[in-house]
C-alpha cells in the first residue's frame, strides 16, 4: 500500500453535514413526498390521521439529527486523523488510533466532487468523503483508477 494523501481530519459536524446532504440528494423525492402527505393529512384528516400528518410534516427536520447519530462512530474515526493509501484493488483508510477500513475499488459506484471533497459512494446511503486538499495532485490518479473498467472473465457458458 502506498499512501496517496497527507493525514487529514474531518470534524464530526462537517461529516454530519455531508451525510445529511447526501441523504437529501439521494432521496429528494422521499423528502418531498412525506411532508406533502403530512400537509394533506393535517388538512383533510381527522383524529389519528391528523397526528400522523404532524409527524410526517416534521420528519424532514430530523434529518440532521439522524445524520449526527448515525455517523457518530465514523465521525470519531475521521476526526482523529486518517491517512489514505491505495494498491491495485483497494483503498485503505488508516486511522491514527490503530483502526482502519478497507474499501475495494470495484465497490465504488460513483465519485463526486463537491464542497472541497471527493465523495465516494459505494452503497445506498453509504459514502466516504476525502478532502481534495489532502489528495493534492494524486486526485486525478485516484479518479482514473476508479473509472477503469474491471478485468472481468467472461461467463463459462
């Protein structure tokens, strides 16, 4: 594994903001539909349906709180300092406290440059942010490695 970044830190509040933003960007339709349903239920509903409408209308306000709570463990990892390394098949995130994470290059579905970060999406609602400043001139190399077609063997049939 060769290191491709300097040690970088991402504060918990910034990681929570990125998580909330990613959630809204990926599920914008859901963030739009639930409050609309809530508004309709508050106007047309009665009894328990009106109460459900109140909760549905307030639900988008809980996204930042859920981003903080859901990313607390990852926030501790990234806020203490991380060094990114790469070999032919994997990205390695080595924490300064001895913890680490391995991410196969083939599992990265999309790489997005936003707000000074390279955001690697590898699952529904799963992402890893890398500060572009930490990558420096190696950012283009990483992007090329992520977009290389995989060497797949043809099926045996």
